[in-house]
C-alpha cells in the first residue's frame, strides 16, 4: 500500500520521464537526463514501498515497530510518557529498508508529541534526544510502550498517523519517516527481551519480547 501523495509524486515523475524519452530518441544529449529521471522514479517507488504483511495473532508479544537492524539496547530513563526506567531498543533503517512504522502492540494512543530538533547521523547516541522526532505512546491492560520516529542526516520529514485517543491494533501502520533512518522503542524494564544487537528485523513480524502482564492500575500509572 502506497499513500495517495506518494503515488501522485511517482506518477508525475513517470510522466515527466516519458515526456523526456520521446525527444531523446532523436536528440542524443537528452538520453542522460531521461535515464537519470527514470532511475530516480524507480528509486522513489522502491523507497516508499509499503508491502502488505501477515501478522502474528499470538497474545502477549511485542512486535518490531519497523524494518532495519538493531544497533543498540540499553536501560534509560524515559520521562515524557513511561515516567521512569525502561528498556530502549534502537533500530537503524538504511535506504534499502521499508520506512513504514507499525504498532508494536494493540492499545490506545495515550501520548503524541513532536519535537523539531537537529539532523545528526542516526547512529549518533545523542540523536535520540536532539534530532527531529515524533513520539507515540500506546497503552493497554498489559503495559505501555513508546515508539519514537527519529529523523537522520538525510531524513527531513516524519509523518505520524494516529491521533491521541484513537485505538490501534498490533501491526497497524502508524507512520513513515521519509528518507529517514531511526526508530527507538521504549518498553517496560521487566518485559523479557527476545532480540539482540545486530538482529535484522521486520516491522510487525519480528517478535521483540514476551509481555509480562501487569494490572490496569499499573499500566495507567505509567502514562501519568
């Protein structure tokens, strides 16, 4: 599935490429720009691909929010939503990965925040705090998680779909980082991780953790 805006963008580039190829048949100097525009159109179509996926129906699991490679896992303090110590899993997205993000659990969007920051390289440890980013907090009866879309050196556009107060299902599309490069996932410290640094992951497919059930009161208190 590709958004209407992206399809329109690709369509116009395709028409322009066709328009240039027509005279390029008779003018050799126009072949290079025609080839360049054609390759650019193919790359954009490839970059913004959004394949349909079959999601796990198993209960009590946390899925990866995006495609890429895990470059860091550590305990940190997350004060904007989880209000305390938690586990942060960092996923790096190369230009060859699908750049659509998906809900790692089902639940209610209880937090949404945008921060217009810098554009440091995605693997910089400070990128999680200082780069442009959009955070989405999801809560259910088992706990709370925070998905943070982070712009990189090339990425300059973050789109987040769900509004605060809406319900999402595990695997639902929740956003896209256009030419972007990093997603941080913050989860309760007691959840049992099944992933490691260096793992290559798929959004909505790869299991990150088994969820330890908590009471509704504990889950609700984490969003205060």
